[in-house]
């Protein structure tokens, strides 16, 4: 029977993914949460003060919990406890065993493959431990870096949802990508043969 598991800390070669804590507010604000270049691709506004960042963490801890079908992670680099970004698996549908991904990273940390690494670890949790059947993600058409992360993590292009969100630039189209459990198992098997 499907069950939502407690959140566990995830490790990759270069990163640790752990739950947020209220004490992360200052670092979140400095690193990604106040940055308009990050918020440009999100449906939320950048935090204007550290108090806003604290409030965002409060929301994560209150309204986006594993019991509610959300696994929200702070991304930290090995040897540092400071969050440089956020990745979440959420909107988990317990009847249909599906979920969605959202992620964002400090501009200073972008372009190093970190998000590919973080999302891959979360997919391993989603399929290997939670036993989901489908994980999907979407991004604005004007966000090719995000689409590329999805591709590199094994998500397949499914199409375009036209005018889905009223974003900062008006109604916007989104690319949809998804990976099924069978895709993930195939990818893992192929990777294990190439090590
Ligand atoms: C999208 C985002 C998470 C990517 O994080 P990242 O750690 O830099 O991603 P990675 O380094 O793992 O991979 C990025 C890939 O996109 C590619 N890329 C970057 N900018 C690109 C562009 N303008 N056009 C095409 N590809 C681009 C990179 O070359 C890389 O692909 P490669 O390894 O084949 O060269 C980061 O840019 C970000 O936080 N952006 C702002 C928030 C956001 O857009 N969140 C997603 C909302 S859907």
C-alpha cells in the first residue's frame, strides 16, 4: 500500500539535501530567495526582507510537509550547511502515485550541474523509496536551462500547456516533462552497466 514516508536527508557526491530550518532565513535571502533573476521563472515574488524569507520557510514547515505530500529540501554544498537553493517534490497524489518537481538555485551556483545532481537524488527517493509511478515538471518556454535539467534527469518532453499561468509577463505557455517509474528503472539499469 502506498504511504507517504518521513523526510530523510539525501546525499549526492557534492551536495546534501536537508529540510529547511528557520535559521536559514538570512542565507536564503542572500543566496536565492530575494533574487529577481531567480524569481523571474517562478510564480512567486522575490522576498524583499529577511522577514519575508523567514515567512517563506514558515510556510514550507507548516503547509508543505510530507504528511501533506511535499518534500521540500534545502540544497547545501558538501562542507557547508548554508542553503544555496531549494528543490521540492510535491503535490503528491496518493491515489495515482504521482508528484511534481520545483527547484531553484543561487545564480552564483548555477552552471555547475548542481541542480541535475539534486533532482536526480530526489527522483531516486521518489521512485526508489516512495514508489511513485510518475513525476512531472514544467517550466516557462523562456527557461531553457530548466528544461535542460529535466532532460538530463531523464524526464521526457510531453508537450506544451498553453496559457496555463498568468505570470509576470502575462499568460504564459509551459513545457511539460515527466518521467515514469519504468523510465527511471531503465535509466538506473543502463547507468549500472556503464560504471
Ligand atoms: C534552472 C536552474 C535550476 C538550473 O540549475 P543549474 O544547477 O545551473 O543546472 P545544471 O548546471 O544542472 O544544468 C543546466 C543546463 O542548462 C544549460 N543551460 C543553461 N542556460 C541555458 C540557456 N540559456 N539555454 C540553453 N541551455 C542552457 C546548461 O548548459 C546545462 O546543460 P548542459 O549540462 O547540457 O550544458 C537554475 O538556472 C535556476 O535556479 N534558475 C532560476 C529558477 C528556475 O528557473 N527554476 C526552475 C523553475 S521551472
